[in-house]
C-alpha cells in the first residue's frame, strides 16, 4: 500500500514537471489579439480604411499589402501594414467583418538568418516583452487614427511565447 502511494506521488510529480517544462518552452515570441483560434478582434471604434491605406502607402518605413480595393476595383476590406524591427516583420491587419464592423489582428515573422526562405514566427525569446509591445505601439502611433482609436488597438496587444514543436502538449 505504501509502495503504491509512493509510485502515484512520483507519477504526479513527473507529470507536473513535464507540464512546467512545456509551459516554459519558447522557440520565439510574437504578438496577437485576445481572441480564440487566432480570429480577428472586432473593434468598438470605427475608422476609414481608405484614409489609413492612403496615409500608410506614403510612409516609406511601411510595406502595405492588400488594400481597400483589389486590382479589378473590387472592395476587399483588408489592409496589411508591415514594418521590420531588428529583422522581425510586425504586421497589423485592419479590416471589416461581414457586418461591416472594423477588425484588428497582429502577427510577426522573422526571415533573418534563416536559409532558403525559411522563417520563424517572431522575435527571439530573449527579447523583452516591453520591446515587442513597444514596436507595435510605435506602428499604431503612426496610423492616422484618433487617440481613442489608437488606445483601443493598444489595449489589445498580447505578447506570447511560440512553440514550433509539432505536438507541444505531448
């Protein structure tokens, strides 16, 4: 009986230790918005995508993809605004959902030092969260938005640790 309790205790401790090592594992750091399943965040504030697109296309520090209108003049409603800091490309996605409400999403990619076009999800794990968050805030401040609109975006920045293992929970 004592032997069985001892074995159960060791088993429970080993599971706890394995869980802690998984939680502590980090291959990169990135940013997101606080939604389930990496969905776009629906915003309370409203903004004009056309104005944002026009202003950001004139700023040489940014790469703009997508746009309010596609090549054939069709309305797309998705604008990807990217800027690179220390080899990591930060992207803000602004858009409209099917009901016409404004949406917001964030992510990062890192092409620096990876051969053959490969990429990792973001910044080094040693990069402080405040630096990553600060880069996104700098981008948001460059957007032609009101202080209230900027504040809503800034309140929804989440820095997280990424894991490249195929089944990190096992």
